[in-house]
C-alpha cells in the first residue's frame, strides 16, 4: 500500500489572498501592515478590488500607502472613522 506523504525536506509554498469590498479592504490593510512590520513577505499575492490595491502595496513594500487602521467604528450608527 502506498501513501502520498510529502518528502521531508520539500519546500512549502504559501500565498496571500486578499478579498475586496468595503471594510474588508480596511481589514486586509491591517493584515498587510502587520506582515510588513514583522518583515514577512510571501512569494505569491492574489487580490480582488481593494485587495488588489493592498496587495500591490504589499508587493512593492509601501506600507505608507495602506489604509490606516480604524480608530473608531460604531456599527449601530453606520459610521466608520478612519
């Protein structure tokens, strides 16, 4: 019986996948800021809409162009302040 186990020293690959749309873009920018602050750069980046913008900032290592984190958010009143 054979098993499909990966080789012990086989390199692992990971990708950063970023979604788009409203506050998800703000959330994604927070993730990007954290990864850049920790000097973590993944070899593959995929993004849609605002995720593509965040991804391009990540790939070009331009942390200053990401959306700043949310300072005050009140979903009951439908207001978000950046």
